[in-house]
C-alpha cells in the first residue's frame, strides 16, 4: 500500500520520524549525563532537545495520520497503525509534561521529568517496532511492485517497470537456452 503523502516519490512520514526519535532519545542521554555529572549544562540541552523533538513529533504525526487514514478498515495494518500512532501520541505527551515540569529550572529539573522521559523513550522503542512491522511486514507505505531493480522514484516510472514481478530475483526470471 503506497503512502498518500509523498515528496520526491518517497513517503514523508518515515523521513520525518528520525528527527523526533533522535532528538528525544538524545535528550534522555543528556539527562543521564546530567545525573552522572551534576552539570546543569546537560539538562539544559535536554530541555531544548525535548522542545524540538515534540515539534518534530507533531509534524511527523500529521503525515502518519494521513497514511493511516488510507489503510483499509478491518485489516491488521489498521489496528497496528492505531497502536503505533496512539502510542506515539502518549510518547509526545510524556515528553511535553517532562518539558513543562522543567520550565521553572531547566538546569536542575528533579526526578519526575527524568522518569517521564525514561517512560517516553521506553514506549518509543515499542512504537518504533510497531512502525517497522507496518512497513517491513505489512507493506504500508511501500510502492506497489517494489523490487530490487525498480527504477528511481524520480524517474516517474512505476516500480514494476523492470519487466519482472516484484521481489523476484533476476536469476529466477532468466531463461536458460
């Protein structure tokens, strides 16, 4: 099932999710460094990374919702997509609350914002796996006919333009004479 929201022939949602995942995970790493060093600089960086990660997460969610709405009802993909998206909403909310609790003292946020970030990162690991299940196992966001010799997405040609069925290695389509 191809993505409904594309840019230069590629689905937008998976392009965008790397930013909030990276930013929020890095904020948690900086929180750990802050706990180990008691240096408020690291917690201050985590504060700003969370802000950027939440904004990026909301933007990625918009394009994820567009793709999810295109999944046929009653399919396994629709249910997995609901858990993936709903879980990611919870991830963003955990980080929003963590960020809000840091507002009074970003360099010394206390334990609760750290715990919320820990829960957010843990849940993000689960929702990321669900996203992988959608793409890798269920083919959501994958061009119809995708194969190892498909033409470039910029060519304007369909993925099946290679002349053989999708996912069939060339050695299986060669004729022996």
